[in-house]
């Protein structure tokens, strides 16, 4: 078994949270997808967000990532309000979301997928582009090398010229994580990064996530594979029907009856 | 015959320029600009009023304002007008709506514009359109045919310039971001891309290029009327992009060549069909069928978008040839 350092459970850290979700609700027509949800994520920590299908986990991530505006409530990241900001602001402040499904740029190569994420590249403005290759080539080369390092770490180095749309589901998940890392994140919002991925690939993803933590990147991890959640996360938030029904470390949460019934009663 | 070749060359070059502008918007960025021909028209009318001179000096033609400016000022101003109009139409249709609704709004904008220009005679001479538009380079004292070939040459140079601009944009990090917007808007936003800004940028640049094609055309043929820029013209350019290969500049040029060829050479069908009204219909039907066949059997066009590979070492052609020569000598 690989060494994944398992943080000791305990009270949430006393430092100011990196992410603060404060009383967020989202209604889609009559459906309350998220219902008065609040929790914090400390800098450099990994928090799990679990719950049965339809609990509202993906919707919560979309609100935090700025794609969906909440009906009410606030989201603060690194001291800034995200609800009032443009949807692309979250990423620019270092908060990057991956997708449960279909997050790839299918007709871009793996390398291009990664390069798109680099913030403020030379040659990304009209004038920079018109200035020609010589203007942006060196900085792009540096990013290409960095992207190759990241792909190498995920054993995807030989896929750099493949179209992302031609990869397997698991490989696409890896590409999304690699791409998110190119965005220089302070925190990642990961929506089921191990779903539909075979065991060895899931293992690789788990190791990667553990490594990110030691690099100081905070993670909010939505995942149905509870073994991984238990190994990675110091704290989990449990959702059902849009609300938070429990919060604590995994052993603590596991022993609670309401969590068990939410899972057993609703699992397909 | 030569006379005919100049017309042919001009239409093909103008078509290529226009198709490249649309390719930037639709082929690269995925914006379904069904109002594209509006920008061609904006360039044509702008150049017309900037060369015709004051309305009172222009006989019975009515238009709201006019000046008599030398080449290349009218073309440059036309491009600026196309860019500004592109941003304006973009702000109306792209900011809040989903892709399919955006396309609908564009189409409606195009129809309204044709209607307004046709109905307001005092604005740009209504349905009749503007005629007797002066040609550039009048002080060169060339023979009629030489003049026409000179115009073709200037247009060819402009085409090369537009190619270079398009090549730089699509080959740059900016082009990559535009294609990312095309492929997956939500993912692009999640990575920090201001998608609206990117779309407005292509509306501006594509609008300027469209206007340039209109500016050149209007000075070559000397007239411009609403019948020449109805919405089916937009679909002719979409056909060029789809058939040639969206996202591939060479492919799009080939597509424009084929589509323009169909429309120019379509008249040779006349004897077999008999009824001249039918020729236009047959041309449009042929084009529609062509689009459908390509969508079914070759959706990426004759020359599909290239796969972009990355090398980090600065390679020059010469050492590469040497390496090949060595390898060949050995092998
Ligand atoms: N765009 C939408 N419009 C309407 N209802 C939606 C929308 N998105 C989500 N919902 C509803 O909101 C609820 C929560 O969905 P969500 O996708 O957040 O759940 P989830 O916890 O991520 O589930 P899963 O584990 O299956 O991914 C569900 O009832 C879903 O049907
Ligand atoms: Mg989900």
C-alpha cells in the first residue's frame, strides 16, 4: 500500500478559511437542489463532500465555482465574494472546478487542453497573437515543459498529441486534473474524479490528490468511492436532499444512523 | 475572356476573404453568426458613401451623407465600422443567450437590417441601392483590362495580408482559447476564460474582415443593393466553411473557391434548364444539398482542422533537411 499521510481528525483549523460557504440555497423551479448549506475549507486541507445521488453535491460545486448563481447565500474565497463576481473570476482567483462528466475540450489535443488553462499567457491577447510566434514562443515552451512534467506524473506522457475526445473516460478524468493544475490553483473542486475509472487508475488519481495536498493545494472532493474519501479527507460534509446532514471525520460520520439511512434508503 | 477571368478572380478572392472572417467566428470560436453578410454590406455601404462624395453631387441617388476620400481610407474606415458593428451585434445577441438562441437573434438582426435599409430610401437609396461608385487607383492611367488586373493584384495582396493575420491568430495561444470556447464553454469558464470577451473579439475581427471584403467588392463592381446581401448569402459562406473544413484556412479557401465557382459557373446550366429564374434556385438547392452531404459524410470538410503538435526545441528547416539527408544516405 502506498503511503498517504492521513491527517489526524480534530477540530477545524483556527486559521481563516480559504473557502467559506455560507447559507447557500439553490432552487431549480420547484426543486431545492441545495438547501441552506454552510461549511468551510481551511487552506491546504482536503474536505470530502459526500451524499446519495441527487443530494446536490454537483450543484454545490457549481455554485462555489461560479457557474450557477445561488438563490441566496454567500460564497467567499480567499477573502473575495464570488457570488457577485463574473463566473470566470473563481478560476482567476485560484479556485478551479473539474466536471463530473464531459469537461474536456474534445477536439483539442491533450497538450492543448492543458495549455488553455495557463492564466494570462503571452499571445493570448489580440495584439500578442498578431505580434507572431517570436513574441510568445519562449513562454509557451516553458508551459509545454511544465505540462509534460504533469502528464508524466500521471503516466499520460504518450497521450499528449491525442485528441481529448479520443481518450477513455478514466484518462479524460486525469487530463482534467492535469489541466486544472496548469491553472496554478490554490484550491480544486473535484466532481467525482474516480467515477468510472478502473482501480489502478483510481489509485493513481488518489496518489496525485495526496501529493497536491502536500503541495499546499486545498481540495473539495465529491466522491462516491468512500474508501478513497476516508484515506484522503480529514473532514467530510454529508449532504442529502440539498442539506448538510452531518460533518466530521469519516469514522465519526460513518457511525451516524441518519447518514446510514440517507445512503441506504436512497442508493440506487 | 480575360475580362471574365478578372471577374472570376475577384469573386474568388473576395469570397475567400469573407469566408476566412466567418471561419474565425464559426470555425474557430463556434459563434453561429447568421448575420454575417450584414457585415459585408456594412463595409460595402461605408466605402460607397466614403467615395461617392456629397449626396447633392450624385444625381438622383439619395443617401444620408457622403465624402470623397482616396484609397485606402474608405477600406480602413469600413473595417472599423465592421468591427464596431460586430461588437454591437455581439452585445445584443451573445451576452446572455444560449448558442441556438444567439443564432436566431443574429438571423433576425440580419433580416431587420435588410428591411430597414430597403425601406428608408433617404438612408442608402433603399431597394435600388447605390451605383456609380468610383473605383480606386483612377490616376494610374491604365487600359481598361490592365486596370482590372491591377485591381486583382491589389486584392490578392490584401488576401495574403488577411491570411497572415488569420494564421497568426489561429496559430497562437489566443486561437487555442477560441477553440476551447467552441469545444466547451463551461470548461473554458471554469478555467478562467472570459467567454463573452472572446466571442466579442471574434465578432470584431471577423466583422472587420467581412467589411473589408464588402469594401473591395463594392469598388470593383461599382454598385450595391439590398438584393445582394440577403440572408442566403450568409449560408453561401457557411457552405464554404463547412465544405472546405472549419478551422483550416486552406480548406476554407478551397470551400470559397468551390462555392463561388458554383455561383459563377452556374449560368452554364442555363441552356439545359431554360428558365433563367430556375438557375438561381438550382444553385441554392445544389448548395443546400452540398451542405447536407458534407454534414453527413464528411462533417469536418475536405481539409479538416489540423492536429497541432508541440515541439519545444526551436527547429529550423535546414538542420532537419540535413538529418533527413543523413538518414537517407545511411538507410
Ligand atoms: N439544471 C438543473 N435543472 C433542474 N434541476 C436540476 C438541475 N441540476 C440539478 N438539478 C436537480 O438538483 C438535484 C441535485 O442534483 P446534483 O446534480 O447536484 O446532485 P449530485 O449530488 O451531484 O448527484 P450525483 O451523485 O448523482 O452526481 C437533483 O434533484 C437534480 O435533478
Ligand atoms: Mg453530481
